[in-house]
C-alpha cells in the first residue's frame, strides 16, 4: 500500500490594508486569532493615501479593511471574517451551530450597519449635511441612536463575558464601536456591561498586539 502524504496548509500571500483608529483592526484581530501569516499594509488617511491612484486602483471603495489573497480581493469586515473562518476552521472564529452562527452574523452586521454609521456622522457631520447650522442636530440624533444600541448591547452582555460562549469577531467589532464612542464626548457611564466587555477584549493578546501596532503606525506617520 502506498502511503498518501498529508497535505499541509496551502501557503497564501495574505495582505491586510489597514489604517489606525479604523475598524480594520477587526480583521487584523480575526487573522491573528486564526493564526494566519499575513502582511499589514498601513495607509495614512491624514495624507489621503486611501484616495491616491495606487490604492484606488486596488480598491475603488477607498476604504479599509481590504484583504488580498494571492491578488484576489475581499472588502468589508464581515466578508473578510467569513473567509478567515472558512480558511482556518480550527480557530473556531465563529460558532459552529448554524443558528448561533447566523446570530453572530447578525451582531456583526448590526455593528457595521447599525452603529458604525452614526459614529461616522458624529466624527464628521459635514459629510452628511452641508448646512453648518444642522451639524449639531446630526450629532445629537446620532448620539441618541448610539445610546439606543448600547442599551440593547448592555442587556445582551448582562451576566456574560462575550456575546456567545467564546470570543468571536463580533465582540471585536463591538469593541471598536465602543472604543470609538469613548473618543467622543458621549455619556457612556450607564453602560456598565459594555464597559466590562470592553475591558475584557482589551486584555486579549491579539487586541494588545493591534493596539501596539496602531501606536507604532501613528508614530511613524507623525514622524
């Protein structure tokens, strides 16, 4: 009988286009948790590198994260995380139970589509309305929407370490949303379970790593 050699994991050229402060840290953490070997390519948004011809030729959306795998491209955190989970199944990034997996997608989609846009509007209301007098109203209404979402999340996290029985990328995306909210003048004291979740996520080695990367990239860009 001829022994059939076991095939090892196929070597891929994985690149993550990333920028400090942005939600690209979600994909970075997912890749790190999965044990993937990847290259990080930082973009300086303050110098509009994401709007330059070189990056636009790669990603016309001019956003991050963008994952390239042997030249093929995937954008949007949820799509990237789904690919990582499929490519590195042993990492169990997502729940195995189909119902729980769908719920994980739901929370992730909620973070990206139901919370993130309001944070963007608070950060730059001029992108939403060109009437200066309306900016305060945009910020106030966006803050109210964020408070509503955080109230829901606070209830979901009551008595739980994570949204499910283990850390998943949706936890990281919510962490990013909460962290971004903390960078604005928002009253977050009432969301004690969200804060406890934030503290737990902050201590994960993969998250410590990406936060250190953020500092080093910011220092490099400043220099």
